[in-house]
């Protein structure tokens, strides 16, 4: 079947239970943000901008578990921020699984391999040598790291770790092939690390999903190539959603990057153009999404927004009205459900936003639940057939597919290539000047042997100092190029 039986059956029972009880609003997925600290500054991310004054704050472990218990969502998406920075992430995953929930860790992938080495160290016996040998062969661990795993001490053996299992997915952020992804996350090398983490996870038996946000600059053909490449790596499923134009992200774009947000975020019509092939992709790849939501993205139907079904809990409480908009935070999920005027938000039957901020939103956090919770006989049958049907086969790997994926920093064509070249060119001049004691620069000899007061000399003075100052100014200008190009 397309998805593992036990979690799929649990979600189906959850929906049936509430339909039989006549519950008007209930949670399907909890977006749990135990912190907003992150090691990246992704261009379209609103979280690190909106919560910039509380980046060091943490939701205590017990409070996280209590929030999950309160809303009783069968699925938990641990996000942030970067959740692997959360000091109690292992205990959080263990606690949520102890509650019988399916856990997704939404990560940028940078710290994944470290967490998986900790898992290996905690369980290592000689029976793990074949996997360790494969990791070494594929250069996913170093020999030093392998030795540390083999010789793990008692503390490493007793550490709580994130283990492979049917109730856990690594959900790795991948927004395109190498050039595009590194551009959006504003750091070269992140795509390559994501791929290495995915490869290591599959060798060790983890379930791996990817989540992709689509922006105006994203090419449709590239998305399909991305899915082919990720499928060839053995990725178990993919979430894809159009980006949302967070106010905080738009302001940051203008102020820090000098970019026009209108050139980055999608309108509703643009989204439908980008996603016109989404149903075909759903047949080719294991897309996490109901057929109803895929039809909605392709422009074949309208859906109501069910933001209450995917609530967000973070350092300030229950965020309302939805994952992307903030009008307040509530102490309990029940109070949020009761007090938010839900009919002020979302879209009407024609797809027009009731609030101007809803006009172009088609994000999965609002509309995906509507497809899953539909009571229409046709939707119920299509959902059942989609979820319990056969899983699409992995796309065949090939050297050509791999080469097309690494189209950025790996081949010297990353988004910082031009800026690096400019900086290196100027830096080379500075280095030669200092290496030769400034002898390659013009000198002012008027003060030589002047019997002065014995002040120290660097070998470069007068016009030489002016030239060094000019060189430093050029380097500063080159660094500005780097910032703007991100």
C-alpha cells in the first residue's frame, strides 16, 4: 500500500470517531514548535522573523507533551526553528511515540547525521558492521566517527536517541535541486548535506519524507527532476505546498536582501500554473496529500480552509488563526477553537479570501485537512483508494540524474560563485602585498633616514597605505555582492 498500514489505520479511526460523535472541529496534525532558533536564514521563512524577540525561548518538554495530549492529534509535526537544536528532542520524540502518535521531525538536515551517529553508538554491536562498512564506503561517516561508534562509552550507550521505526519520519526540507535549494536557504552546501543525511537514514532503516515549498522562482520542470532524484534515493514520501507571503518575511526581503517580495511569492493563479502536473506527480511519486488537495492545487476544485485541524503550538501558546497568520495566542486548544471567529478567515465558495491575507493562500496547513475530512461519497472513496492503493515504484537511479541534481556549488556554479570570485580576486592582491612586506606597492621615500622619532614602520606608508585602504574598500564592496546575491 502507499503508506504504512498501522499509522494509516490510526488516522482513519481518528476521523471516523469524530464523525460518529459529530465533533465540528478537531485536530488532525499538531504543528509543534518547541523553539524558533535556527541555524539557517531561509529567505521565505516567517518564523525566525516573526518571533525574532523570543529565539532563545524553549517550550518545556512536559508542556510539549501536554499540548499533544490536549488536542489529541494523531500526527505531530515537530518544526520550528530547527527542532534538532532543541535540547530534549530525543525525549520529546520518545514521549510522543509513547502517546501513540506518528511523529515527523521537520528538519533542514544539517544535524541529522550527528543524531544518527548517536543512535548507532547507543545500539552498536558487531552485527551493525555491514551498515557501518557501507556508510564508510559511501563516505557518509568518517573513519574517526566509525571508531567512536564502535568504542562508545557507557554514557553514549545509555543516551536516549531517535530510533528508526514505523511511527517516525525524518521530514527533510528540500526546495529544489542544488542551486535552487542552496539559494533559498542562503547557504551553499546544505543540499549536499541533505542528500547525505537521506542516504544515511535509508541505510539505517529510517523512514524519510521530504517537504518542499514552491516559490515564484521555482521551475516546474525542476520540481519533477527533484522528485525523480529523491525517489531514486529511496525517499518514502513527499509533502509539497505553495509558499505563503509572510509579512515578516516580506519586510526582511526588502530590508536585508534588497528583493521585491512580488518577485518571490505566488498568487493563486500562479500556484495553479505551477501545480498543473501535481496529479500526475501523485501517480509517479508518493506524494503525501489527499486527491482533493491535489485537485485544489491544480485548479480543478475549490476547498474551504480548515486551519483549526492543523493547529500550531509554540513558546507563546496556541497560535491563531493559523500556521501562517497571527492574531493572538491562546492558553488552550479548546479556548482557541471557541474564541476565534473562524468565518472571518479562509475563502468563500468562489475561492475569494474573506481576509485579504487569505487571498493567495493555498497552503497544505489550511486546505489539506479539508480534502481528508470531506464527507462527500466521491471524496471518501477516492481518499480510501489513494491511501490504501499500491505505492509508486522508486524512480531508477542513474549517473545522469545525479549529475543534474548537483547543478550548483558542487560544480562551481553556486549562487555565491560570482561573489566568491570577486572576493578571492581582491584577497589575492592583499596577500601578495603583505607576503612581500608591501614591496610591490608604491612607496613614499620622503621620510626614509629622516632621523625621526623612531616610530615603527610596516614597510608601507603614504600612498601605500592609501592603496591598502582602497583595496579594503573593494573587498567590502565585494562582500555586499555576496549578501545581495543570496
